[in-house]
C-alpha cells in the first residue's frame, strides 16, 4: 500500500516565511510530509514550474445574506464556494447577520443550516451583531463564542445595523472578556446621512453620489473613533475594508502607539477608483452602480498609499469583501429605487474569485510585494487572526492539505464568461493579469483545475473555532 494518498512533486513551496523546492505527501486529507523527496503515493501531481501555496483563505465574504426589501444577494453557498475554489481558495468566512429584534443564537443556527451540505470548501462563520440587548450581551454572545463563533462584526453605519458608541464599547467589553475577535466597519452614520440628504437636495442622485456621500474624512473619523474605543477597552480589533489613505494613517498612528489595531484592505481599493462609479461610456445612466460598494474606491493617491501600507505592514489582511448582486436585475443593482437615488443601490461587489489573481498580478508580478507577503496577506494571517491556525494557513505536517498550485507566468484576462459566481458581471471585466491559480486542492482532493470544478457541494465543512488566548496575534 502506498505511503501517501497524494504526492505533489516538482513544485516550489511558498509559505509566509519561506520559499523552497520540496515534495508534499498527503494522507487522510492532511499534509503528512514536506521534504526534498517523499515516498510513494496513490496519485502524483507534477507541479514542475509551478508554485505550491497554502489555499487562499478569504475571511470577509457575504453569502446568501439578507439585504433589505426586494434585494437578493447573487450567491448561495454552493455558487460562492465554487467560485472561491476556482479562484484558488480553500476556506471562506461569511457572516450570520442578526436583524434587529431577532435572537442571535437562532440567526446563527439558521445561517449554519443554509451552509451545511452546500459548500465546496470549508467555511467558518462570523456573526454580525446589530442588536446588543442585555440577553445578547449577557448570554447569547458568550454562549456562541464558546460554541465556536469566535469572531463578529459591528457596524458604525447603516440604519439597520449601526451601533452607537456606548453599544460599541459594551460589545467590545464582551469580546475582551470572552476572547473573541471583533471586526469593525468604520464609516460614520450621521455624517453619511447628512451628506446624502444634501446631495439628494442638490439633485446629485446618480451612483457617483455614493462616493461623494462617503468621502475619506467619514472613514477617517470612524476609524479613529473605533481605535479610541478599542484603546479604552484594551481590545485588539480588525478594521475591515480600509479604502482610504486617511483612515490608514489613523491605523498606522495607532499601531505606532503600540495599540493592537489590525487592518484589512481589498483589491477594489488597489485597482478601482471613485471615477468608475461615473459609468462613463456605458449605455445605462446608472451603469456606475456596478462599482457601488462601501467604503467606496478612492483615487490613485489612495491606491499608492494602500500599497505602501501593505509593504510596511500596516495591513495584515487582503480579503475580497465579496458582496455580490446581479447588475441587470430588479432585485440587484438596477432595482427601481436605485434609479431614484444612489442611496438605494445595494452596496457591494463580486470578488471572491478574482481576489487572488488581482493581488498576485498587481502585487507579486509587478514587484510590489514578495511571494511570502502574498501568502501572509491572503492565507496565513487570516488563519491566525480568526482562530484557524495551525489547522489552516500554511504548509507543514499536520495542516489540512489545502493547497493552490500557481503558474506565476500565466497571462489571463478576467472576464465574466469564465467566472463561476452568481453575479452577472465582474468589476474587472477585461483586466489583464499575470499569474494564475491552475489547481486548487482541499483536504487532499483536487477540487478545481483550469477553471473546472471537480468537487460536489457538501464536500466542505462548517468549521467551529476555539479561543486561543495565547495564539498568534492574540
Ligand atoms: N460592508 C461590507 O463589509 N460589505 C459590503 C457592504 C458593506 O457595507
Ligand atoms: Zn462593512
Ligand atoms: Zn463586507
């Protein structure tokens, strides 16, 4: 009987720390050996000329999430995880959103039930806390954290989600006591409302108004406020989807003072600008709706600043913030109310399948970041920050056999017709990239190869996590 179920030979292994030629032996879904030569295997994959990276972990995606009256998200768990797999990912982390007035425990159970049996790759679920009642703070949240939902997101904006400062402090306090990880959406609610109403009064109701209603100071102020609250409670936090240079400066300032403020950014803040929301040249006057997301993409100066933040270590994470709506659909971007004001255009972009190629190409192939930093930003740090390490996020004996084989020289052009998500467009249509994930292996099984999906829904598991107060990034 062969020693391994699968051997990968001839490739160059890349982790967040090292790059070296090695063979990998896989048994029972886990990595059993990494060495210059491993023993015989039932199947051998020739990775000659390829890079062997930990499978991508996308710790910020929205799947099948309630999105308001008449609006429907474009992906369910099957379509989102198949697109993720095709794009080189082996684990994603979506959100169970608590509508106000509902039990967080019931919301988490119902959301988990939607995922069970439908996923191509493993998922781990974050919570969104919108209604921190005494019962939620005192019983439900602590019980859920203990049960394996060890991270949650809070919002500083949106009518249905916003927490006030007092509520944020109280939620932070629970997270500190229970050892949970908090993600913060940092944009100021009142300032956005004020600016939105002013824009509407002046007739600026098209998609570009979305960018004008949430300028950089709106994000900068909220980031500073979140940092202040985190400092007062002595809680490490993750400020997610940082889009602007000004918010990033606040984070760098806090980090310089020794505060444990982690930051995430996304490909849209490195490759798109607010100008895209003008939809110039497109037939429909609100074609810019395709690019409406929050926070909005900024400008070239901000893009350059975020690259520098990635290089200097201000950011730990690059996630997709995949939040997919169909464009040409009355339940999506072109819903009837969205034509009356940017305020009603659903916020979010599809990006689960394009995150890794975009960052590889714009980052590694263009010499802005090293391969090792790419691995840290797209896999290892996600596992470390959200309690999946050392099970996932690197390559070594004992890790899940979640691997992506990359052809660093392959040139491709991103186009909707080749993507696997449920949306009907990609914001990166026609974007040329160098470097491509040619094979995705999850739990030792080849689940995607050259854009073909080889797994079935239900292969992926819903993972529980445990608190490790002494773990990496604790
Ligand atoms: N925040 C997200 O994290 N995703 C989409 C929209 C939003 O506001
Ligand atoms: Zn958000
Ligand atoms: Zn998001």
